[in-house]
């Protein structure tokens, strides 16, 4: 089939843009299904090289918008990032048969390539994934069945259903007869509805074993500046001043959560002025206080830790961030990339931590996901499996001038809370700070840049979701099976003619 290049590029680009518009801050979740349907339709009857082109262009449309926040660090690095991330969409399109078996293989290939994008390279980049666009839609509950990968598969399956329906409608208007085989679209539609229904009734973490009074402290301040442009002493003071509002509060918090890296030191924490002030705060409030601490180490490295002070004023637990931000907190292959780009904005490499993320504190067992870690389902799952009854996200998105990254992080909060069946509390120095229920409902959300303290009673839970029990393996196995079955059908496995 010969198609003009504009007939490939324009619909594919439109498909990618529609996928991106489902993401925060736009939040038009239905547009993801329209974009998926448009790409599914466009791939029909195309040869391999043209399918690869269509998928790559769709990826550029999606990630060019969904990852636009990256240009705040380096514009040419952002361009390279978008082009590389779009390769996954190209491979998924290339792995989709042009005719028979297209529906099955399309969903399977797109889901598997998203799994690749979430884990490779440099630990993966779930940010900008289509699953985030469904955090505000009716399909969010399916995350407790199969996590972000099932949410991803549901989007592509919905695209197949919509695309097949559109194809049948066009045939009807042209030929006044249905023709074709509507089964692929009907099966895809049934699967989408089934995922939504089962997600709503599936185990969600169970009833609360008790409630905990929690405060999320947001010191406020200017956005769009990195730690070298904003004085760290001012950031610490802002958090401390905001915390004074808790003294004498009617809802005396048992847990106070400060954001990530609001305490920046070039010497050990023990014996520092900041440690003494936080110990005094914990004593005054008779509460457990969590705060993000960065400590510069020898050999151009630093530690990114969350430290907990108990009501006695003593340090009771420490967790070191495991999943670092590549090119943000460390530079992989620094010697190589130093010849290709200016790395002055990332002079130090974070030391990778270890552990499940569980912090045992007097307030209760907490599952800590530091900033970027909230996008990774495995980080929440590891802490809940270790016994966490509440998820806590100390973060810092103040270097982003727009609301795109903070709003995508809130979407990740909602997905993480649902898939693990745990309520979640997030604290950010300039927002967004949030309280999210185990059903994905945002109970409280701060405004950007303002000084604000969110206080509320938060349930602690012990129950497990299906996703917490089984992880990504079932969805990945089904996606691989769908891809193989699609290609088997596409190779013309039919009954012999009589």
C-alpha cells in the first residue's frame, strides 16, 4: 500500500499530541483513547519502515509535550531525550502486524515497550507515560489489579476498541453494510470495561487499623531556581517558620513531614545547628519529624537521605534515596558526557542507597519514596511488602518553573496510592504537597509557591492489593502472549480451504 508521507506523519503526530493531552496539567484523560485509536488506524496495511516512522512521529508528539519540563535543565538534552524515548513507540508500531492480528499485537507491543521505557536506560523514565493521564479517569482502579502497566494496556485496548468502531462506522456509511469482523473491537471494549469494574471491587488495602494525625509542611518560595541559586539557609528557615504554626494546634500531629533536601550540609548531620533545631521541634511538638537531608561527601559525591527524629528528639531512622535521577542527581558515564555537554549544573553525584524504603518510627511503619521514586511502582511495592502502613513522599520540584512536573508527580501519587492500597502524604518546599487516599482521591493539595501546612487524620492500613502481591509479571506475560498471538494470526494461520 502506497501512502503519501504527509498521510503518515500528520495523523501520527496528531495521535501523539492527543496522548500527551491526557497527561497533567492538561488532564483530558479521554483524549488518550482517541490518540491510541488514531495511531492504531494509521498503522493498518503499512510496511515495516512506514510503521516505524509512524510510531516514532507519534512518540515525538507525545513525549515532546509530556517531557517538555526537561528543557528547563538543558534544551538540547531535552531534544535528545524526546527523540530517544520516541524509539520505544516506533518499536511498538513496527512490532504490530499490518493486517490480521493487528489488535492483539498492538496492545501487547505497546505495553511491553512501555515496560522497557520504565526500566531502561539508566533505570528507566516512567515520567510522561500514558498511565499518568488516567489518574483522573474512571479506570484508575485497575492499577490495584496490575499497576501502571495494566493502566497502560487499558489505554491501548481502548484505542483498539475505538479504532475498530470507527472503521466499522466508515464501512457502514460507504457500503451500507457492516462487513468485516467486529470481534477485535468488541473484545477490546469488554476488556476495558472489565478492568474498570474489577478494579473498583478488588482489594484496596482494607479498612484502617488506626488513624494518624499528620502535617505536611510547605515552606514556600520562588520556583524555577536550583539549589545553587536559592540560599539553602533560607529554605531551612522557611520550613522551620512554617512549622511553628503547628505549636498549639488543635490537631496536634503525631507525624510531621518536611520535603526532600531542605537541610543541605557540607559536614556530618550529627552536631549541626540544623539537627539541633529539628530535634527541638520534635520535642516541642512531641511528634516524629521527617526531613530531607543532603550531606556532601568526598570525591564529588553526596548523600540524599530522609532522617526521622522521634518525640524524644533523637534520630530513630534513616533512609537513603535508592532511585537517583540520571543527569539530575548523578551523571552516568560522566567522563564520556563531559565531552558532549556542560555538566556544571550537576557537579556532584548522589550515592545510591539501599533498602525497601520502610522506616520504622514511633508514628508507625512508613513507606518512604523520595521524590522521583514515586513514579516507580517497585519502590512503593517493596516498602509495603516490608510492612509499611502509610506512604510518605518528601519531594522537591522547586527547580521547575512550570506546573507540569509537579502535576505529573501528583498523578504518580494517585497511581501509587491505588496500586499499593495505602494512603499517601507528600511534602514539597514550593508545592504540590498532597494528601491522597488509598482510592486515589486527592483530599488536600497545596497551592504552588505559597507557605502552607496541610494537617489531617490519615488512615493506616495493612491489607494487600492484587498488584502488591503479584507485581508486573502477569501483565507482562499477557502482553507477550498477545503480541505472539497477533503475529501468529497475521502470518495467515487459517483453516485449509475446502
